[in-house]
C-alpha cells in the first residue's frame, strides 16, 4: 500500500508540474505581449511631406535635436498617429494641419523608442482654442453643478484626450520651461494602457517594476513634503496631487528640463531614462536647436 501510495502521489505531482509548464507556455505570449520592446516600430513612410518639416521646424523645435534616424522614426509614428486618431475641434475651432502635426509630434516623442502600438486606447483628440471647463457634472442638493475651474488638458480612459491649442503651441515652442500639456496628457495615456491610472506604465520586467516603485514612491512623498513647505523643486508641485499626476509631471520635466532633473533627482531621471529608452540630457548637451 505504501509503495502504491507513493507512486500515485508521484504521478499526481508530475501531472501538476506538467500542467503548470503547459500553462506557462500558454500564458507566456500573453504576458510578453504586455511588455513594450526597446525598439520603436518601423513605419513605412516613403517621404516626409515638406509641410510637416516646415511645421515642426517652426512649432516643435525639439525635433531638430533628434538624430536623422530618430527623426525618420518620429515622422513614421506621426504618420500612424494621423491615420489612426480622429481630431475634432471644439468651441468653434477648426482643426488645421498645423494643429495635427504639432500635437502628433509631441505625443509621438514619448513613443520614439517604445515598441508596441501607437496609443492603442486613444481614439479621438478634442482640441479647444484655449482653456476649457470640463464637461463633467456634480450633483449637489438635487441640482447639477458643472465644474468651474478651466483646464489646459485632460486624458480620459474612454479613449479621449482633450487639449487647449494655445497651451499646446506655447509648450511645444518652449522646450525648456518644464511645462508641456501634450506630453503630460499622453503620459497619462501610457499610464492607463493596463487599465489602471496609478503612475506605473507597462514596464519591462518584475525587477524594473520593483525599482520603479521604490524610486517613484520616495520621490512622490518627498515632493508632497516639499510642496507643503512651499520649497521650490524642478518638479511642478502639481505632481504631488497623486501618483498618476506625479508620473505625468515627471515626464514633462524629463523631456523639458532633463539636466536639472538629472542633477536634482538622478534616481528618478534614470528610471525615466530606462522606461522611455531615451536620454534627453545627453541629447540636449549635444546641441540646442536654433531660436
């Protein structure tokens, strides 16, 4: 009886192990599909329309800091963005090609060296001429009271990004002020790709996730403490609102004030560098675009 019992137990263990191996092989493509590769997608674009370069030279000067290969990849991503996303003007605004290219160029900067699709959750970009009041409603004492605070941008999990054009343009033309509403809102979209909005985008590995959590938690808490004391920092105090806003603000700062961020928060800079597979500080050190 003992030998038969041991044999049966051994066979059961083997069956369980075999089942786990099979399950791992079955699930591994699904898990890996959620990990962005380090190489940006190659998008066939036979030639860049001259109008696109005219617009980026005038409105999006960071493009001139990119290498020829990076520019080729960026314009390819812009091509995909324009093909897949719908633009809609609000409050009487007529969306122009300049608006589309300026928004797409900045949004696609974040994707430059990330694999995967081009913002798979984004379906429409709503563009207001200036600050707008969000079309959300609060019910108070039986009455619907709309919010009264104008905003520069919003990112919704239903696939919509809302932007104020004047802020988009000013943020694009000044690449060193640390404020860029387009980068901010599309960073939210990266954060939301896994269905959550907690300041943790899709990362390469469990170890990357642990390192990210450790650094971002510490810096988020530090920013909250410094904001409460009105202490200046390279990060906008709005990032202390919550972890999702911290990631969006950190992204703005990473691309617009990389040297300052690297100096003040080197660990945070390194995490963003590993995630985006870009080094804006090195890029900026090589040369600034002409005024």
